[in-house]
C-alpha cells in the first residue's frame, strides 16, 4: 500500500514539458504568488494572502461573513459606503441611486 502511494507521489510530482500556450494563461483561482504573497481571487483581482487568511479566520463558518470580509478587503469600507451592488435606488426609502461597484471585482468575490 505504502509503495503504491509513494509511486503515485513520484509520478504526480514530475513536471510535464512546458507548453508555450500556457505561459500567457491567467492564474488559477486560489493561486498564491510566492514573490509577493498575493492570492488570485479570479478575473485578475489579487489580494494579499495575510488579508485573505484573516478574512477566512474571522468569518468562522458563516459564508455571508466571509463574502463581506473579502468585499471589504478588496473594495475598502469607504468605497462600499458610497456604492451599491447594482447601482439602483432603494424601493423602501426611495433614495438616490448610488453608483454600482466594479463588476469585475464583484464577480471575483
């Protein structure tokens, strides 16, 4: 059993020849750059690994809190106070519509 596992590890860690088409390919979601310790959230949005780890830790088991923490890290509190998700006014209070948040960053979250 152990020898078959060891063989699997040996074959899975061997690198395949580099494909030139893969050089320009965007990084996978969750990829962490070693040089500056940034994690890729998707769609070209990067966040510091320390900030991401802190957001995950403070969210606990709550998915809603996780999304809120990541949004605050990506956009900032002041930006989120002045913008809305879709850029529409509130039906209940009939308030003036605020500008929509950046859709690329929102989709990355």
